[in-house]
């Protein structure tokens, strides 16, 4: 059984594996409402993971652009102006954190930004 709390309209507010204060009923695992809730929670988890990987990928792309510019493969001015502004703004923030390098790893720095 799955323990749930419904609102006044009968919509699920909370779903737990164990009884909890405020629960309104217990439903079988295969109940349609329970399955819809679990599917929605799984979707939220996957979207959160995707967002986290997007943030990590941004850092990779910044570094990639820097390497390509340093090696003369592209010029910074070859990029659209909007991209130049965004990269410059992020470079300034990263530079301002430079005094923290050695204290922070990439993961810690990412959490600060």
C-alpha cells in the first residue's frame, strides 16, 4: 500500500511509502492516481538531472571556446555579439573567483554560481 494525502478536490498532495501525519488514505501501488504521481515525480527527477548536466556543459563549452581562440582556430570576434557578451560576463565572474581557485573544485565553484 501507498499512503497518500488528498486536497479538498481529491488531488494528491503527498505520497509516501510509510504512514505519516496528515495522510488521508492508503491506496494500492497500481492505483491510477498513484501511478500518475510517480510518473510525474520521475519526470521531475529527470528534468532536474538534465538541468544539472546543462550547467556542467556550459562550463565545458566556455572552456572549449577559450581553447579554440587560444589556438587560433577561431577568433573571439567570429562569435555573435550576444555570445561574446555572455562569455565575457561569465569570464569576469570566473575571474573574480580566481582568488578561490585551489580552495574550490569545479563542483564547488559551480554551486556558488
